[in-house]
C-alpha cells in the first residue's frame, strides 16, 4: 500500500494544492474525528472533498486500533471494531441500473451501544460461509460510517474483513419445538426440514405476496412453519431433510396447534455450526440411501447418480398461483382443476433427466425451483423462449449437464406396467468427504 507521503503527493497532483496544504487538511480531518481516523481514511475524505479519486486499495487499514460503537461519527473511514452479533436479517436480492446484487443487514453491539452493519455481494457470502449466528463475536476491519434514515450504519470496504472470533456461549432465544407456545416473538429453532409444500400466492387487497409451508422437527417434536415472500425461495433451495437454524421467527395459533412463522426479520441458516445438538437432530428421520434397481412404489430415497441425458420437451407451464397445479388459459381467465377460474397464472419450470447410479437408469422429473436450479434459468425466462430458442437451449444444457454427478433425493413411482419413474424432491452436489464416511459406515455394518 502507498505510504502517507505518496497519498499526499497524489492528492496534491490531482487537486493543484501544495503537499503542505494537503498534509494540513489531513491532520485537521484526523483532529476533527478525535484521532479515530487513520492517515489513509483521512486522506480518502480529503481527496473526496477535493474531487480527487483514490483507488479502493488505498483504504486498507494502517493500524489495528479498535473503535467503540459510541465513538463512531458519520464520515469515518477505515475503522475497526470487535462486536457481538445481535440479529441477522435475511439477505435480499436487488437490481439497480441493470446490475444485480445482494445485501444483508445485521445488528451488532458492544458495551457502548449497537449499530446496523450492511454487507454487500461477496461479503454476504463470506458471512454466511462462516456460519455466524446470534451471540457470536466478530471482528470488522476497514469499515466506513454513514447515515441512513438519520441513524449511523457501517459498511465494509473492499479489502476489509468480517471474521468470527468467538462462538456464542449461549443463546437465550433458542427453543426446542415442544417449548414453543402461541404469540412468541424473535425466537430461534434448530430443526430438520422434513416436508415442503408448494409455494402459494395471496392477495387480500391490503397485502399480496407468497407463502410456503413446511414441516420442521427436532428430538422433541414437529411443527408446521410458514415462510413468507423472499424466504420462500431460501427454503426451497435447501435439500429436504437438512438441519437448519431458523432465527428471528415468531409463533401464532394455527387451526389446531401452534405454528412457526418466518417473516421479514427472520432468516434460515443452511449450514449452522455442528455440535452435539446439531448431530442429535441431524440423525433424526434419515432418508435411506438406495440403489435405483431396488425402489418400491411411493418410496422416498436418496441416491448418488450421474446425469446421462436431458430429455427434450417443454421447460415450463402455467401454474395456478394459489395451489401450484397446472392452469389452462380460457376466455374467462385461467382454469385450475382445484381452484376453478382464477385471474392469473405464472410460469413454472419443469424438466426431465435420465439418471444412472450403476444399477439402473431412470427418468427423473424436476419441478419449480429444482428445475430452475438445475437449468440455472428462471421459469419466466424459459416461458419466453421461441421453439427454435428452446431447442438451442436444450442442446446447450445437455452438454453442460451430461456426466454431472448429483446427490438425488426423490420419490419413486412404479406404474402398472412395472416401470419406475422418479420425482425430484431436492438435489445437491455430492460432498466427497461425507460420501467416504458413509461408505466406511456401510462397510462396518
């Protein structure tokens, strides 16, 4: 990184001011922020005021001095903090000026106060990869302080870091399913997702959006859960029978029992830390590993397979927004066999592949989010393809997918003609280490 003298020289050359004048401005800026700015941070602020551009790499921290939240002021750059995570909101995707991105907000605190941290793009991925949970202590380096809605907030610059430094000693908000009662707020649950129902759209006049219900269980029982709006996609992307940490949920009285709801303040952590509690829940309701030549009708199973072909055919259809079933266009609107005439229907992805595990080769159908994940294309985009474009798309995807290994969780259906077909529940990339461990366990039996 450039030295302080080098930065002064660059600002001087870009602004027309003397090096002495620039150095004085930097010192005045540091004095204004009571010594909480590094030379690099102060230089950046001075450069910005003078209309001189400095590359992002110049913002890297020159000292490891820690700042307390109560000492933060708008405009500070390059500050370091050690804080405790108080709450993590679900990540949000956005599109601005034709560019797509993702952001995630979280609340952190230290002994002097609390502040919101906004993470962007790759920093969101790094944060989640570390499995950071409520109560964990983290270090933030090279942060900038700004204001949003009259409140201070932190952002991490390129070159900055978010690092887990200490796991939470306890989480008072975490509860077992049997402990959940009506009208609780801001609760955490470590549980396994055992069943997922189709996503539904709703429009009450005052509110509209989408909701997805699923069943979660731990060693004390099971509960019906509802994920709302953006969280529906997050839940659908998690392989069935995975153990997850649900944070910031609330409970309500359902038709017959308490239900757990995941709203805008909630998130689902797919890779929570593995401890004794995790292992106990992860062993519940295991899906049996099966060979494709030994499946029974209506059997739910798991198999490590290779994709040998992508079957040519339609890649989308119109689905009822209420129940997810196929809808037909009519003069009066859209006809759904379950819901009758509906005002609108939306595209839903569908595709079929041939999978082989070395014992049999079977057709497997994928619907909705699973089809979108496999094809890496949204249903709305598939629906707009012409016949010629669709054929080109299929040929391209055939080349990409043929020979790809997937860990498949599916349901088997055996026809009257004794032919077995599969419906994908979820799929993921096989993890070599886990597969080796599984083989060793099987050999010891």
